[in-house]
C-alpha cells in the first residue's frame, strides 16, 4: 500500500492514522488532524495536544506491532482545545510504502 491509496480516508467520518515503528505518524486523515488541531504527519503522540497520554498510546502501538495481532481497545486522550475524548480503537499491523506500520481507526465515544 502507498500513501496515495489512503486519501479516501479523508472523506470518512472517523479517525484514521498510520504510524511507523518509531511512533511517527506517516498518515492522518482530516478527522484526526482536526482533533489534534494540526497536521499529525511527521509527529509523534508526544508532539501533539494529547501528549499527556502519549506513553499509553504508544505502548498500545508497540503491543500490536510486537504481537502482529489486531487489537480492539478503548483509549482516552486529554486535549486542551476540544476537551477530553474517549475512543473506541482498532489497531492492526500493515505495510505502507515497504514499512511495517501500526494502522489505526477510531471513533470518539464520549
């Protein structure tokens, strides 16, 4: 899969992202960028508005990358601009431009 193949996710009403093994966003759709208040590409969770929750978010990513198993979880992010958000999240391992990555899709549930 290539970055250009992901553009369709900008039309979807849910959060969608791809992170590399170092936790850097390689893609984020419009919804996750709106939630972050900025473009997430090139940034880690530590660089974004939910930095207080970055360690937990990245630990979940690592578990998925290490196990290779799809994970269905709830995550909580604290933000200054939009308040807190509880997320229902699915993460899985996939290939993007030849890199093994953690893909994620999520809905805000609170």
